[in-house]
């Protein structure tokens, strides 16, 4: 019998080898752990990068390029929440007809309590996003200066005043406007999407002309839209071969033309004339025309409208409709009078913003034909790190005079291409968020934030 035996001492040798490997792995793990800890500690220091003595700023600006602001103004500390900030920077905007007016409010808190400032800049309609961002950035730098002068950073500030060689003439200070404040805009576009069981094509166009001055506002617009959708249902035999197909097609077309003139009576009161013409296959309107006279009162001066408004608006006037199909009231055309009363509240403050609207309207020939809608929204900074956002829309509907007499088909009901009878409509939303951790947000790191792909939205 031949026996095969292991070499002398092989088992002990393997155990010693395994023990040695384990010690090496443990040592390597400990080394890597300390290296990683040192790296994380360094990263933590880099991440905070808090500037001693610098103002703590909370920037609340929808149109600002936050990354660019942090890069260009890296001598202040940026916070995630308003309550801990020394300076709360709120930026609002309003359309001027030829662009936008941005108002930057700098509100002092803590060590700067009571020190507030308001700055304004105007942008043009053809300004690019970068040009708008640069104008806001320049305004931001100028607004921070009075606060920086009260900090230890004052020793690092240098400035330069560039004097013009020649004083501008009165003519150059007040350049002539060949367009007389009129601004025109033309736009158009569309989208298409589909799959094996459906496809859709949507086209839209718009033309507008606006003229906005301190005392009056003219607005004209033309817009059209067509949306076509096809849906396919395939019937197959036992082998999976298509033997027949049902096709459902939905086409919705609309056209709107609007004109309005709004005149100022004083800083709280305005009046207006509104004319509209429309066509809508969805609403059963072959041709609709309405004229409205309106009056609006704002509890606050209109000059404060970017931050707060409480308005009461009343409109009244006739409507003439021609219908594609006979309505539930046996009408193919009619003239009706309608009036509308609206109450709206808007507040944009350091604690957040809130808006609330109530809108009531009815036809004067029958007060049972009325509608009442509510439109609340709230964005509230409840406490440090805690934000509540809620809102919605509710409409009680009893004035659908354009409803077709014939019952809407099941396909049209499912495709949503014809108006249907309803007593109400609504939508709501609610969001509660809590953020905690470091209060600073100074670092800009755009890695993997985008550039390699995109998100597509279809309407």
C-alpha cells in the first residue's frame, strides 16, 4: 500500500501563513482607517470653510444663480436657514412690459438688526440668463458693502471710482425710444411623443404686444393651440398575430385673442377695459366674444406690490357665444351678461409667503348660474429647518352654459377632449420638510449635477 502524506510541517506552516496574512490585513485596515479619518477630518474642515467675522447671509432669490453667487461673493457665510442669518436677502421681480424690475431687500438681523436697504435693477426682454445673473450679482455686491464695512473684513476692502471724462449731456441721459415703450413677442413650438400603442402631436403659437408706463398698461395677445392624440388597441389571435386594430383619435383646438387697457386713478385705485375673443372645441365654443369693464382697489400702494397686496376687483360686461353643438339650454348662440368679484391677498415676507384668492361670478339673467372658487397657498418657515408648504384650488361650479346637449361619448370622456358636466373641481398639495446639520452652505461642488442627460416634459 502506498500512502501519500503531506510534507513535514505543512499544516503549521499554513496556519502561520494565515496568521501573518491576517495581521497584515488588520494593519492595512487600521492604516486605511486612519488615513480615511484624516481625509474626512480635512474634508470636514474644507467643507465648513467658515469665515470668521464675516456676515452670515441667507439668500432668497428664485432667479439667482446660487453657485455663481457663492463663487463670486465668497467672503460671506451662506446659511441654509433664515433664522440664524445676520442678513436676509430677499429678491422679488415684476414684469415691466419691456423686461423685469428686480427689487433686492437686505434686512438686517442679529448684530445688524434695524439696518435695512432696498436696491433696484431693471432687465431688458432680450437679456440672456447670464446677463440677468450678472446684473443681480452686481446689485448683490453693492448691497452687502454697508454691512461689510462694520466687520473685521473692512481692512481687506479696496475700492475704485472711475470718473467719466466727459459729463453726459441731457440728451444722452434721456435717450429717445423709437418704440414708445411698446414691446412685441412672437413664439411658437410643439412637441411629439409616442409608443406602439399611442402617439401625440401638440403645436402652439403666440403673438403679444405690451406697453407699460407708470399711468397705464396696454396688452394685446393672440394664441393658438392644437393637440392631436391617437390611441391603438390591438386584437391578436392565439399565435399572437394582430388580426384587427381599433383607433381612437382626440383633437383639441383653441384660439384666443385678448386686448386690455388698464389706467391708474391713484396709488390704490385702477380701472380697466378687457376684450376677449376665443374658439375652443373642448368648451363647445365656435366663437366667443366678451367685453368687461373693471375696477380694482389695493389696500397697499401699488409701489409695494412685489411684497404685499390686498386687492378687491370687480368686472362686469356682456358675452356673445356661438356654439358648435346645441347646449343643454337649447342655444346655438346667445348674449348673456356676467359680473365677477375677486378678493386676493399676497404677502412675501422673511417668514415665507402666502396668497389667498376668492373669486365669485354669476350670469345676471339667472343667479343660479354661478361659480365660486378658492385658491390658497402658503410657504411658511415655521422654525429653524422646518418648512410647511401647502395650497390648492377648489371651484364650486354651477355656470356651465356651454355644455353640449348631446351626451359626451365614452372615448371623449376618457380622452378628456370635451367639456363634461361637474359640480366641482379641486386639487391640493402639502409638503412638510425638516433640515438639520451644519447651518453653513459655502461650498460649490457641481460634480454629477448634470450635463450628460436631460429631463423631458410633455404637455
